[in-house]
C-alpha cells in the first residue's frame, strides 16, 4: 500500500455551532465540505454525489464549492467569500455563510465503492463464507477477559453477508458513553460505507488501569467481526476522540500491520514505539484546544512512521493563522483546514485543524465534519 499525496490539501467548511455538555461533541448534522489539492484537481460532495472539477469553480444554492487555487463556500440563503491562493503556497479559501445545520450528514459522505480500487485488493473475512444476510446488530455483548463487554454494531446499506465491506471502529472520549452510531461522539462515522462498531470502555476511559483489558476487548470484538461478519480485512480502520484517540494510537502501534487507516481526534502523542505497520493517518485537532493535547505532534509521529518529509507542510502556518482568525472573528462560524505531509514513502498523513467549539467554549472534541474528513481522506488512499 504505497501512495504519495500532493504536498498540500486545504479545506474550509462552514456549519452552525453546536455546544455540548460532555468532553466531546455529540452527534449533530453537518454541512458539506470541499477540498483542494495541489495536483490541480478539486473534489466536492454535494447532496451525496461526488463532483470533480479541474481548474474551475462550481457554485449553487445549498452547495459547497471548491476549485484549484482556493475554496469558496456558499450555503442556502447565503453567499461564499472569495478563495485565496492555494496549491503549494498553502492558501485556504474564504469564509461564507454557514450551511443549514439540519442538513443530513449522510448526504455529505461518499457512498461510492472507493475501497480497493487500484490499491489493496479486497480480502474477504471468514464470515463471508457463512452468507448470513442478517447477523446480530445493534446493542450487543461479548465475553472478554472474564467480563462482559458492551458494544454497538451498525451494518451498512447493501450488506448481504457475501460482499465484503470495510470495517471501522469508533472510540469515545473519557467519561462519555459509546461513540455511536445514532448519538454521542464520532459524528458522521456511521454514515461511512462500512460495517462500524462502537465499543464502551472498561473503566471511565481507554487507558490507565484498564488499558490491557480494553486492548483485549478490542481484539476479541475484532476476531468476532472477522469470524461472523463479511468484512474486508485489508480495509480495517479505527478512529477515536480524546482518550479514544490515545487508545487508537496504541492500537495503531501494536496492530498497525492489521490497520489500513487511523484517525486520532483531539489526542496526545502517546506512541509507545517499536510499532508494526504504517497505517495511513488522519489527525483532527481543535485550534484552541486547551486541555494539553498536541495534535501536531501526533501527526508528526505518524509522518515519521510513514517515511514522510521531516519538514512541516508548507501550508501549516497559514492554516493555523486562517483557522485562528476564523475562530476569533466569529466562534459561531465553523471552519477547518487540512494539510498533507510531503514525500511519504509508505502512506499519507493528513493534519486538519477545526474551529468548532464542542463544549464549555473549547475546541477539544470530535467536530461534526469529522465523518466527512475521514471519507475524503479514505477516498484518496490506495
């Protein structure tokens, strides 16, 4: 799985603000997002469809618009601002009115079969031979380490027990309930075209005294998914927020040779070293995160693992400035910007900054655009 991205990807999305009472944001509908790449081609999702354009701008009421050299966004009832220079200069697009906050998250997530195209082949699990079209789903329990672990399972549309789907795990933050699929954190994750699993940690978080128990828990659920469900073992991905982000850093290290893609949200750099594999990594971090988390260090850690350039992406400083400025100007308008590390010899590493306030005036937490950022990133993987 070898792929090198263009040097810079810059994104800007707008949505209405959501405040929440716990340590990471709850499930809330999202607006659309576009991205601009240094290769001269831009991709934007509107109403559940993927539209590509080269060197041109597309606009319309209720759509997100992207184009080479910048990004402008327009929502229903509002107009977008002009985009500034993009490409290798690291410019990001302008800001405009927010999308309707009630827009369906599912409509912004790719529903095309983007997995295995021109890259890793699909690897059916043992469960595909059982041809069980309606296996257990919803709230489930499993015996693990002498205790009963709770998790929730969502099957994607079209699941029939014979076609392998990617497998994704979403992990909640400390002191919070399971990550989804219909509430809580990990917004948009359940809308990805994959079998998705949401586990509830032993203890209040995933680390500390219950770390080994939680690791065993994940191994047992992972083994069950491969045994009893038709999943694609070459396209297993994990995502977590805060404590869940620290946890997936550990899983990505210990079991990185079994993980295709990882997403750490509002996580600190707790890489234990001597890691296996080189999973593609997406790091999402709040611009004013004040709870001691270091998203840039996490991204740099994955960049080193994937043989990327030792230099920070050229557009990173501007991305920070733009998102901080957007936050300072109006914290109720949500923006995000993403940059890619250069010259990765193994797999891509992307770092996204968000201005969304998720709770108590902080940007620490899973932003509502999180599922779409994962969708965008995975669509470019090989």
